[in-house]
C-alpha cells in the first residue's frame, strides 16, 4: 500500500492535459489534501495502482482516450474505496450523463474552483463510494 506524503490526509490524483488547469488545481488542493498530478490519459492505471488515491479527479477530454474510457481502465487497478470524479468544462447535463454511464462516483464542472472545489471534494470523500465495483 502506498504511504501518503501527509499521513491521515486524503490522497487525490488530478489528471488533466491542460498544464495551467493542472497547476491551478494542484495549488488549490495542496493545503488540504495529499495531491499528485498527471498530465495524460496514458499511465493513469499504473498511477492508481502505485499511489492508491482516495479520489481521482479526472478530466474528460483527452486527445487519445476520453475520461470515461480512462476511468474504466483505472477502476480495475484501484483500491475498493477509490472514488472517480469526472471533471470538465463540458455542458453539465452531458457531464452528468457521462458520469452515470461510465460508473463515475460523481462529476464536477471546471467552473468549480477555490474553496468550493475543496468543499465539494471533501463532501465526495465523506459520502464514500456510491457505485459498486
């Protein structure tokens, strides 16, 4: 089992191919969570297996694979309690539909930032996994 950098803190893996968005989210979440970032859809399954995150905040739009496809692959390697949250600037109705169809534990619009993002991720974590493995 991977040891968190900050014992007792929720481990969050943020996956986004936009470097500015990735850095913004990393800076926002780091004071509250043990954060790792990744800038590609490729390799997410290995990161999930190695780092055993509690939450995976996963962008939906990647050039090679879509976030829902990445979720399906990564879920197989994730610890039982890992929650996958789709994260996109996509229309909210489409994002909600994609989250339901892919078995994501939730979804967030990229318009959710700052303290609101921290609050919503904390709420996701406290509710636990909502979809069966």
